[in-house]
C-alpha cells in the first residue's frame, strides 16, 4: 500500500511541476511568439492557464491527502493546501478580474485605467504562478528527502 501511495504522490506532484513548466517555458512563450497578435495569444493561453489552475488546486488537495496517508510532516501536508488555495485565488480572483476588464484595455472602449489594472493583475498572476511552481518543486525536494530517510531506515 505504501508503494502505491508514494507512486500516486509522485505522479500528482510530478504532473504539477511538469505541466506548469511546459506552460511557462513552451506554451505561453510560443503562443506570444508565433500567433499574429497578443490578443489571439491571450485567447489561447487563458484557457490553458485555467486548466492549470484547476489542476493545481486538485493536485494540491491530492498531495495533501497522500502526504497525510503517508504520515508525512505538517509542512508536507500544509504546503500543498496553500498552493491549491493560491491556484484557486489566481483563477477565481485574478483571472476572473482580468476577463472582466479585457474588453476595456484596447480598441474603441479601451482606457488607460483598465490597461494599468490589467498590467498589475497580469504581474500578480505571473507572481502567483511562479510561486506555485516553485512550491511544487519544493514539494518534490521535500518528499524526496523523506523517501530517502525512509529508505535508509528500512
């Protein structure tokens, strides 16, 4: 049973780190380089980011449950919950507000106030994304440490 729980944990956390990395290093960068406008790139990136936010929330809850089942320490239980909360805030707070003001940042209805707010929200979104990705990488390191300790004591 312990092996199955550890395997599930590594799949959840590895998928989290890998999907966030693929998005940051390949998908978003490529979309803004090859698509004809930033608006079209944003239309591609937005739904992908939504999926990642929801996966991050689910992965955080899953990593919490698996850490609990494996008897891991409080940090390994609480960190994924905090990261899940950050994903939910980013999706339902930051991204939701970005979607509301997007029509007002350019075109005939565009205004400087909306554009400034968009810039601030976009920076916040990037910061949260980076913090969650870093936190997920930290989970890998901390779980690997715990697995190594358990292997030495066996």
